C-alpha cells in the first residue's frame, strides 16, 4: 500500500514518468547539454589545483584525463537509466534503496543541488560585478538568480535551447582562452613545478577532477528521460568529458601564466587576459548560469521526488530564494570553506552510483521498471551502501575535519575513498541481495 501511495503522489504532483510522445529530443542533444554545463568556472578552478600543488605539466594532463574519463563514464551510465525508464534519477534510485530510504537519498541530492546552485551564483556574481562595475554585489546576485530562475522555470525545452546556444558561445570563449595561452607558450614552458610530493599532488588532482564531473551523476536521468534514440551513453560521456577537460586545461594555463594564483580564478583570468579580460568575465558568469539552469531544474525535480506535494514552479521558487540568501551570506568569505563542504558532501555519491549501476545493469538487467511495487526499505541496497561508506572512511582525507588512517599513514594524504566506496558498493549489492534472497527462500521452505 505504501508503495502505491508514493507512486500516486509522484505521478499527481509531477510530470513523470515521461511518456514516449513527450520525448522530443534526440540523444545527440545530450552532448550540447552536458558540454555547456561543464564549460564553467567550477571546472576551470579545478585546473588551478595541480599548479598550486606543484605537479609537473605532464602529470597534470594525465591526472585530469583519467579523472574526467572515469567520472564521465559514471554520468553516462546514469543517463541511460533516464532514457529507459522516463523517470528522474532519484526516483529510479527507489528500487535499489526502497521508498522510505529513497526519500533520504533524495534529500541529500536536494542539498547537493542547492549547494552547487549557490556556488555558481556566487562565482557568476563575482565575474558579473567586475564586468559591469556593479556597485553592490547583492544586485549582481539578484540579476544572476533571476536569469537562472526564468531559464529553469521555462522547462526542459528552453533549457535545451539555452545550453545549445551556450555550447557555441562558451566554446568560442574557451577557444580564445586556450589560444591566448598558447601564444604565451614560452611562459608555460618555463613553468617549474614546486613538487610538494608527486603522490599527494597527483592524487588530489585526480580526485578533484573525478569528483567534479562525477557529481553530475544524480542529475543525469532528470534530462535524458526526455531523449530518444541510441548512443545516450556516448553523447553524455563525450559532452561532459570534452568540456570539463577543456575548461580544466584552460585553468592550468591561466594558473601558470598568473605566476602566483590569487585564490580567485575569476580575478586571475581577468588579469592574465589583460585588455581581453572582459571576455573571460563573460565566460565565467555565462558558464555559471549554464550550470545553474541545470542545478535549479534538478533541485525542483528532486524536491518532488522526495514525495512532497508541490508543483514544480513552487519548488523552483523555493530553491532560488534559498540559494539567493545563501549566496548573499557566503559572498564575502566564500573561498575560505564553502567548496570544501561541497566536496565532502560528494562522498555520498559514489557508493550510491555503484549500487544504482549494480541494480539497473546487473541485478535487474532487461527488466521493466515497476515503481508501484517497491518496498519501504530495500535491505540489500541500504546495507551495501553503509558498508561501502564505512569501509571507505579510512581512505578519506578531505583535509578539513578528518584525516583517514590509511590515507595518512600509507598514501601520503591522498584521498582514494571515492574509488573504494564505488567498487565495494557495486560488488556488495548483488552479493548481499543474493544472500538475503537465499535466506528468505530457506525460511519459506521451513
């Protein structure tokens, strides 16, 4: 009964599952959607990390390529689930975790989307204020928030059009940034890494690039459910991979050319580009809007997927208002700790994705998704999730509030918990489910 009530509530107060006649986008549309979403200041800022840590240029490229390839693969698999079911990502997760526990996971994703929404509003507002000499940063935050609201409120079709436009605009801008950097190739060639430690620098760079692109995983099906056709994985994978890697390499170049990064990538980009600095500022705030159109839309869909009886417009207004006030509060001391909080928050995602992949592509492969007959709690999924998290704790090292024992003693402070929790989850879930099923069959026989 509980499952049916949840199903009726989801259908009544939302627009899912998406029917075939409403799937108006070819699968190729996912390329431009994820391409524009990842040509942003967030990815750009990741490129500063290895330069600050003193990693060699060759090792920087290897770490960024590996991190983005692995992360984009996970987002690609999540995208497949949306096209095959017509459901949002967090609703799909209910089969693996159960309806009641699924509400908790949806709540985590709502906080996640709200956090990244705020991050991009602040970063966009910093660039917008510099570009247009806005006297009060609150006004910049209001203008950026209003633009994001109208794009997300307009719906999936308008978001698609906007992201296609941004793919071209941001693509041209980042081509210019790369070409400008290459024109100063002698300065880049002269880069001398400080070597704070190869293992630490490489590991942090790999984890940073992986965690950023991977964090789009809980969003993917929210958009792919409107797509039809083949190669959903490929278009999602390539769109995110190319853009994220491109933006991060641009960040590496600018960090090197700035000689002494200030800690604010927007200011460094503006300074390095000189008389062309205004172009860099436009790239930053437009990229932030492109990412936040996705963030706000998924924020509203996620709130509905919790089971709250709320129309999408109400959920969107609620999300943008909260993000607006958070942005004003965080603006002046943003760079001190807020992004650290978000990367710590990402710890919940990789074991979740591991269980999602195991549930969709291993345990229930080729089976029709039935939202009506999902229990309140799915023990195999929940047990696997918490065990994966617990096992990965000694490998964590966010460097803010905790240092994992194994990371500290044997890995030189490198955080590999993302990979550990993912691998453990994807192995444990089918195994535990098989054991529990055998026990239940044995009890029934008795």
